C-alpha cells in the first residue's frame, strides 16, 4: 500500500446478519432474474448518487489535503466477532487495514468516487 496524497473513505452497508446471509445466497447473478437484477442495480445507483452528494458536501468544508478521494462500500459485516470493531463498535483500524489494504491502491487508481467492493 503506497502513500497516497488524498484520504479515502471506507464504509459498510449495515444490515441484519440473517438478512445479509440470505442476500448473499440469493443475490448471485446466476440466481437473479432480470427484473430483480434491475431492481438491485437501480437501488445501488440511487445509493451511489446519494453518496456522491455526501462526498461533495463533506469535501466542501475541508482543506485540499483533508478531502476524501473516494468512498469504498464494502460487502462485509463489521462486528466484534470478526474483530473489525470492538464490542462498543469502535473500529479496529489495524484489522481493517489488514483486511482491505491490498485493494487500496486499486481503489485510488480507479479514479472512481464511489467504489462497490465485492458487490
């Protein structure tokens, strides 16, 4: 992971554990019908536009060296059981860097504002 001149953002899309597990099983491209695929893509596009607006709003109040270059939306649950957060939901930075660090340079190189990681 190279030193980057801009900060990147990383967020999770929070959902209930049981719902997440069932979504992973049923939302594979092979199993989705065309209508369901379109609904999922449409929902992601709506979320992406909202995140782009949020990114603009946040960055408008920051100095250049503080601005976020992108937001990466990951398809993982962050919970104390997997060590990504503490029991009080504070992030475990070292564990997160260990888990996602291998993709950071690719995220920067993509030049995208919103990155859907492993969706």
